[in-house]
């Protein structure tokens, strides 16, 4: 199994900043992509930003210029630096990782894992 543990959420005033972290652990062979999604109350989960092992990044239009995704491949960790936060950024933020893991019985298997989520609240 692959475990994803997020940290860094909290309460921040509009215009403030937060940095989310997500560390992957377990029987990991490779991580092809890591990213962040969010889900606000009453809304569907949506993409915030992703980063592939090839260095390609994708951002939601609503966060371009304010959020930055980065990875530390040596630590199997992805970060999301969030600046100029707005009340509409309030949501539970989830980490996602996709790649290959070692099977207990041997061989490799694809995985698509999610973290438990971390709450981000932007309010004065």
C-alpha cells in the first residue's frame, strides 16, 4: 500500500498564505504524478494543481499566479504554496499520487492514492 499524509492546513485571513505538504510512503516503486485537489461544501472535488515526474505542471485557472506546486522527489513529497488566499479557496484539500508500487506477492502494480484531506479556511 501507499500512504499519503497531508499537513499545513488551517485558518488564514484573506490575502494570507499557507503551505501544504503531502508525504508519500510505503512500497513505492515510482511516482509519476502528484497533485492537489479540493472540495468545498456542496461542490464536487476539483483539480487545483498537478506536477508530473517530467516536470509538467497544470493549474486550475482560479489559482494561477497565486498557488505554486513543487515536489521533492528524494522525499516523495509534494508542496502547495498558496498566496493571496481568498474566501473562495476555502475547502478540504486532498493530495493525490499516481505511480507504481511493489506488490507483496512480487511484481509491480499501478496505484492512484489519496490523502485524508486537510481543511483550509480563509476568513476574516
